[in-house]
């Protein structure tokens, strides 16, 4: 399976997990919040699948892009710790799965 396909699948799974974690919460516009969370996490999986940085271990690629792509949402919501933590953990896992743990 190609890295891009793995990234697409990982992004859908990561997005679904993030949405599931947010379902019990209340938001002024819950639909928009859930869609934004899904697409943010989906993008993390897709980008990690598309990027190759020679010499970098997969987990480090995942950590970099998990944090980088989570940062705008964290800045807007001021919920830094949960958003950046989930992005970092998800990125590390996806990067390790797609590119290896070496």
C-alpha cells in the first residue's frame, strides 16, 4: 500500500477518533467545530503520508507535522494543551506506522 493511501486511511481514522472525543462537549456551532476537527486531523494523516524527509525517523516527521498543523486551531481556541497533545500523539503514531520507527 502506498504512503499516500496509508495517509488517507490514517487521516480518516484520526479524524473520526477526534470527532468521537468531541461529541460530548458543547460548542456554539457544534457542526462547524466537529467538521473543523475532522479535517484538521485528516490533514495531519494525509500530509504525513505525502512527506518524505530523508534521514528523519517516521515518528519525528509525524511529531513535526502533528504539531505544526494543530497550532492554528490551538491559537484560535486557546486550548493549547489538549489540541497540541492530541496532534503530537496522533502524528507520532501515524508517522511511525507509515514511515517506520527507526
